[in-house]
C-alpha cells in the first residue's frame, strides 16, 4: 500500500523549468539540480555546510555536498520520487538564503 500522505511526486519538465526560473543560480544536471556557492575562505564555506546540514536534518532531505576549499557544490534530487520534486526546489531556496 502506498502512503500518499508522505509520498513525494517527481515534477514535470515544465514544473522544474518554472521552479528554476525563480532560482537562476541553480542548474539542471540530469535528474538533479545543482549550484556551486563561493565564499571568502574555507571557514566560511564550512559554516555554510553546517547550516545546510542542520536544515537537511530538520526537513529530512539530504543533499550531496562537495567542498573544495572555499567552494561548496550542492546537488539536490529526491530519490524516493526518482528525480526532482518540490522538496528540492524548496530546499534550494533555503540554501540560497544561507549563502
């Protein structure tokens, strides 16, 4: 039995394009969205990662995170939906606010 109350639906291509129009720094990469954030130094980059991690735990939606000194790349996809969902677009907006 599928629990529709907790299921997450994969967005259509049109819905993804509309969502990315509001988030111009994010790009579509396969079945995920991605953005690289730049900071002044490693300490600021890691402070950002900590804020992202705290939010990820709060909403139970965990991004792939790549740290390269002062750059942090986040890749978002909803594995349960088999692609990009509203959870990804919402989490992207959260992360933009932390940068």
